[in-house]
């Protein structure tokens, strides 16, 4: 593939490294310097690329979606914290017949974890003595709180359990990302945990999504990619 990368931070560098190791070409890397460019300039720079992968900032998501949709370049959106703009983002993609894959977390393990948590919530839904809680920890540079992953977990649990659900967030040091879902009663506690050992898994998932989405049109969640791969 010929990739366009949006963002040159830790995640962007990991994606570039893994892509090159796999034999892919990184055609252009957009940085904060490019934020002053017009949409038309960005669209022109995107032409000729197979896929764009964005790990930048939530404030830039709308602009990046617009540029990729106009350029007919599928976008893998790894940035979180823009959930309140999802309807507008979908309208942009639909308007230009573009392509978008997004997700609260591009870790393959986390997406399997989602399935485990969803099933656990369904199993516990008939036992009122258990209360559910979510804990999430990330590095101090992560801006959104709670994390997109924690919000996704809450929505999955809410499918089966209609109760107030607490989310505790920690931002400190270099923590790559840890999420816990607990089912607690006076008698016992069951604790489900996903712990990221590095950010490499997120880059691997983003590249998996990039390969999967080529030739497709529309809006997909990363969970759609996982479902298809697992068939």
C-alpha cells in the first residue's frame, strides 16, 4: 500500500515503522505544520495514496475526514475524543461517497475484550446484587477522559444492565493503556482486565484496518474489521 499518515507523534511513528517493515510505502506524513494548509492543498497531497491513517488530535478529525473524503482516499481514524461529532462526520463521508474506519481502540486484544465484557454483562444482568464499575489508566499526555475505550465498554454493558455505572480515570506517567471491568457484590468480585504492554498493538490494528478497507465505501467500526477477519 501507499499510505498517507496524519500525525507524527508516537503512534504515527509506530505506524510508519511497521508499514515500512511490511513493505508498504509512506508517501506523505502530515504534521502540525500542515494545519495551515487549505483543504484543497491537503486533497491534492492525498491523491495517489491507497489509505490514510490518522493518529493526530480530536480537533482535527472533521478536517481530516473532509479532505480524505474529497480525495477519495479511505481513512482509518485512530484518534478519539470526537464522539459528539460522529453524526457530522458520517454526513461528510456519505456526501462524498467516502470511506472511514474508526474505533475507540485499534488493539485487536481490546476488541476481543469487548466481546468478553459484553457476554459477561449479559450473564450478570439477572443478578441485582452485583454492581458494575470501569477503571481506566493512560499516560499523562492522553487528552480525553474517560477514554474512548471506557465509553465503548460502558455502552456494551448498558445493552444488558440498566444501572448507574462508575468510570474511574487515571492519567499518569507512561502508561500505554489499562482497562478493568468489575462486577462486585458483598460476597465476591469478578475483575476483567486488558493491559496494553506497548502501543505497537494499536499500530498493528490500524494497518490491519487499512488493508481491509481498500476497495470499500461507507463508514465502519474497527469491530466490523475484527468480525470479518474472525469468520
